[in-house]
């Protein structure tokens, strides 16, 4: 079983969030923002939502490839063999 260090996991999460924030700020108050309905007209997703989720997913999996990521916009990818979700 893999040992996890809380400080290391926190650093990974903070780095992933910072990377996603840089993308999110590009869409902040954008005048050409396009949102699509996910489930209904109250559940909207923009390219920045899915883009930020992908940035976070990539950053976390680069540091912790034995993990699985469950996200709101992109769902879950292959979790077989994942030690940390």
C-alpha cells in the first residue's frame, strides 16, 4: 500500500488549483463566453469549467499517477488500480 504524506498531497492540490486559476482568469468576465447545458438549463458548463478540470486532473495525475480523479465536468476516468481517489 502506498504511504501518503498530507503535506505533499496538499502541495499537489495547491499547485493544481493555481494552474487552473490561471486558465479560469482568462475566462473571467469574458464577453465571448459560451456555456452549454449539462443536465438542464440550470446546470451550465463552459470551456473554462472543463478546461480547469482537465488542468487539475493532469497536474494531480502527474504527481500521483496511482490516483484517480472524479470531476464534475469530465466525470471519472479509468480507476482500475487506483490507490487514491
